[in-house]
């Protein structure tokens, strides 16, 4: 087996996946590239060790050790990033304000196609919001509702380090007995707890808005949910949600009590582990952790 050619092949595949992902930003492409890079690193380290005589152990045993080493190094990186977030002044549940510049859609064909679909299906724009998630970095939301005002669609534009824009959707409906059904395709780690009256289903693999809306409606029909129209403004409801999430996660131990946060950070040790675990699940399997 010509390991050198295999390494070159994996290098080419990784480059092509990177170029493709810079255009489409699909989780499936990102996940595939992460696996390719992990295997490429393992084979590359074993190849160098064999060629340069660093070890007399079998090639595949060195590759296995390198594979484990990647896991340990990346785990340490994620753990430090979570700790830095915990100690930073940035809020985990930021407050939103009205985006006075109005609806802002990035100039990408696939995003315009999404907006056109919403209009064809009689979803109407209700409000545009934004929240500062970092120095000069804003999370921008466009909130739509269907013709009956029973389904609220939250379109989130997520800025990436590369300058590209990722898009995620969150669908919400509420019932007459105050149960909130949420269906989203967020591919960001959460790791925390939801209020008891929230029925949350995360589907990061579903990138098509049509399929996501269909999935949300099937959930409502399957559970026989008596849905009531939305009457509150998205801004008020969203900020109320943020406050509710912070309260629940403080009470259940994901967040530390306010008096301890200045010294130890916002996220507890258990909470950091939960976030770390969900990062791995999302990064390499595309699945959020399901806690029961």
C-alpha cells in the first residue's frame, strides 16, 4: 500500500472540501472535512515517523497513537475555549434590540432563494432584531410568521471567522396550555437545560427550510397540539426567553450563582463538560446531545 499517495489523496480531498465549504457552509461538508483532516494528521505523523526512523513500532500503531493525540489536543483546545467564554464578560444569553436598519439579507443567491420561498408560502416579516455577541460582532435575526400567525420562523445570520455568513432557522409555536414547540437546525453547541414546558427538537442536518417547516408541522399534528396565534412581539418574547433560560440554567447548575461568577466564571464544571461533549457530537457526528 502506497501511504504517500493516500496522504496526497486525503490532502486533495480536504482542500476541495474546504473550497466547497467556503461557498455553501453546509454542516455535512464541514463534518466530512474534519474527519478527513483527522485521518490525514494520523497518517501523516505515522508516515514521517516511519520515514525518518523516529520509532520502530508498526506504522498502524503509530497512526493510532497520533489519532488519539489529535483527540486530546483538540479536546484541550475546546476546553480552554469554553473556559475563556465562561470567564469573558460576553453574555451567554444576550439581549436583543430592534435592528433599525431593517431586514438585512446577505447578498447570496441561496439566501435570496430562502426569502423568496418564505414569501411564496405567505410567511410575512414581523421584526428584525440584533444582539451583540462580541466586540463589533452582531447576531442578526429576521422574524417571520405564517399566514395564521401560529408558526414563528426565526432566521439567524451567524458571522464566521472567515467572513462568510452561516444561516440557521428556529421555528416556534405555542399551545393553549402554554407549551412551546421549538424545531431548529442550529449547529451550535448549547449543553444547557430548557424549561419544562419547552418541547425542543434540534435537526442540524436539515438545511432546507421547506423540510424543517414540514417537520415542525408534523410534530404539532402528531402531538395533537392546540396551537394559538402569536400575539406578543418577537423582541419581547425573545428577551423573555433569554431571561427564562438564564434562570433555569442557574437553578439547575449549568450556570454558577451570580455571586460566584466573577471569580469562577459563568459556567459550572458540569456545564463545561456538557458543552465540550456537545461540541464533539456536533463537530464529528452532526448530532446534538440528547439529555433526559
